[in-house]
């Protein structure tokens, strides 16, 4: 039976008088990729910030695996198993891939305050999980943009999240890099639940199990990719854009 990992109940975020996210409700089922799409300024990144606990909600309620997290800090949510990536990749440019991943692995270790030696096996498995084994010794700043995204993904995965919030992971990638990341996302999704904010419609329709369309901070519709593709309302919003 479908089980909601994340329930979003009438969540609102106001900046002054302006509601960037306005009474948003939807549920994310365990083991699915739930895409959130919508025009620029629709409130997608703000919604991810609310879900990650980086911004407090003005109104509404968020429930993660049955637990009310509305008031939980970002750190608490991360410890509960919510990971996130940003619109521009967040790594340590001066460090190698292995070092970045070591730091990420270490941040979850109960021994982190005692200078325990690096856990080579976990770093290697993290390198493998983001497809950067061959780049272990390369400084993050020398990576291609696509590889930086992979590294950021690896750093988040090292925290062993069960729910991953991704903000436009394909933005700025070339065609081949995007295909590679779509593959990686598919692999990542085998064992996790993903909320995927994405502009690339081909990727959304290829990956998503469910799609929520945000417009002006509100949910226009939530449905299967097929329902979204065939929705006249959605077509109106994306007028001029190709919904292939
Ligand atoms: P999206 O990610 O869908 O493009 P955002 O969530 O970034 O949209 O932004 C939604 C709206 O909220 C935009 O109009 C943006 O200008 C506004 N906004 C976002 N963050 C802030 C903020 N910190 N203060 C004021 N307005 C903001
Ligand atoms: Mg955004």
C-alpha cells in the first residue's frame, strides 16, 4: 500500500505581504520521484527551503514519516533523514573529491569529535555511488559542472538520507552530462524518495512518478506525468514551451 513519507499541509511562506508559497498541500509516497515544476518565481526553491527547514513556514504543517517536523531545525531534519541539494552545487572547491566525501561521511559519524581516522570503505562507496571513483584525487574546483553536481549528490548521499530534495539538479548541464545525471538519479531513487524540482521537462517525464505544478505559489494540479502532459491548464501555463 502506498505510504506518504512526506505530507505537506497548507504550507504558506510570506515575505512581508507577498506569499511566495501559498497554501501548498501534497503528499510524497515512499520510494517515488515526485517532481515539482512551474514557471520561474513559482515558489519551488522556497518550498524546498521550507521542507528542509532552512526557512520557517508562516502557516501550515509538514509531516515526515509520521512525525510533525514543522518546527524542526534544518539540522534536526537532516538527522531524521532529509537531504537536499542547491541550485548551484555546494562543495569544498579546494578539497579533492575524496576529501569532500570524507568530510560528509565524517559529519554523520558518532566519533566525529574524536578525530577518528577516515573511513576509507565508506568514502570509496560514496565515490562509487556518485560515479566519481576515477576522480577521487581531483580537486573539486577542477571538476566539470556535471561532476560538481555528482560530487554534491555524493556528499548529500553520504548523510544517508531517506528523502532527498533536489533543486534543479540538471540546470546548466550539457546534454550528455544531463543524461548521466538522470541515470544517477534513477539509481539513487531505487532506495530513496526524491522530491525533484526541475525545469527539464524531458527529464521530469522520464523520471517522475508524480508531478505537482506550482504557479504563483499555489498548486495548480498534482498528477501522474501522463495527466500533467495532457492537462489543458498546464499547457496554458507553459504556453510557448514544448511539453514533449
Ligand atoms: P522558483 O524557485 O520557483 O523560481 P522562488 O521560490 O525562488 O521561485 O521564488 C518565489 C518568489 O518568492 C519569487 O517572486 C521571489 O522573488 C520571491 N522570494 C524568494 N525568496 C525571497 C526572499 N527571501 N525575500 C523576498 N522574496 C523572496
Ligand atoms: Mg528556484
